[in-house]
C-alpha cells in the first residue's frame, strides 16, 4: 500500500481512481494491483512504474473486457477482447490496435482468421459466413477484400482479383460437377429515383459476362490430367449462379 501522505493519496484517487496493491519506493503503482478507475472501469493485473504493464484484465463499465498483455498502459502482445455486442477478438495487439495474426468472431457468428494491421483486416485471411457457410479466402487491404482471392460456396467457387470488395478483371467459376466457366464481371450503372434534393440518382451493379466453358484445368483437376482442350464459347444469357459477394461484418 501507499506510504504517501493522505492529501497526496486523495488527489491521486480523484485522478486515477482507487487502488489496492503493490507500490515501488517512489509510491508508484508497481507489481500486482487492482484499480477502480473514475469512470467505473476495473483493472486487475501487473503494473510497472505507475502504468499497466504485463498480464492483466481490464473490465469496462459497458460490459467489454480485455484479458492479456499490456505495455506502458497499452494493449500489446497477445490478448482477448470481449466486446459488448458478443463479438470477440483473440490474437496479437500492438499499441492498443489489432495487429498481426488474430481471430475475430462476430456477433452474427461470422469469423475471420488472418492478418491485421492498424485495427483492420489486412494481409492474408479467411472469412467464413455463418448463415450461408460460404467462405472467402485471400488477400485484404485496409479492411476490404483486395487482390487475389476466392469465394467458396456449397457446390462451386469463384476465383478472381478483387478491388474494394468486388471482383475486378477476368475470373472463373469452378463447379463440383467438373467444369469451369471463364468470364469477367463488369460494373453496370443503373438508374434509380432522384434524391431528396432533385439530384440525379444512379447505382452500380455487377454483371457477369461469360466467355467460355472448359473442363477442369490441370491445377483444379488435382492430378487427374490436363483440362479438355479449348473452351466452348457461351452467350451472355448462359451465366452461372451469381457469385455471392456478401459484405464482411465490420470489426
């Protein structure tokens, strides 16, 4: 406990909340301790020279909870954050931000397993949609699906490059029945009602333009031999089921 005089102790309590635990010779919180902060949050764990440092548990007054490593008052290292809406992040932290490898379980049951940077999905990762069972695996940038990736559904999958969560450039559907359809998504402007102030309205839709159907290419056939020669051209009306481009939940 503190050996500072009562006036200093009262001033510290008003600024930093109530504290029970170890202190160093300078009177700083140091070692194991428990603090009830002015807003009602509670921290119990290690301190070093007055700051949360090492293993600890921080309970927020709104019901959130962090269990893990601290460095100079910041979440840093490995830790689990339980959010008030029921979602949870377990993984690496750097200076209070999700950074490195981690697993996020969202309140709707979706999960993301992969890399993070500055609190956002960034790098290689896999997102699983709870309601449909669909999976996206590939690259992310600043929280968005970006670069090379693949959507995997119950009986087919779609591979392409992606920009800002949408397919961009050539892509292909691979069906479990043993064939592929190659083509490309285009963005199509669609008129809609004018806005409240009379401004023109429009929205952008993705439309699939198929080019040809082939057998499985060699890399898809898993060693079953080369694909079936040249593809058969198809018309615009012969598109497969639309790729399900479900928006990932916000972290």
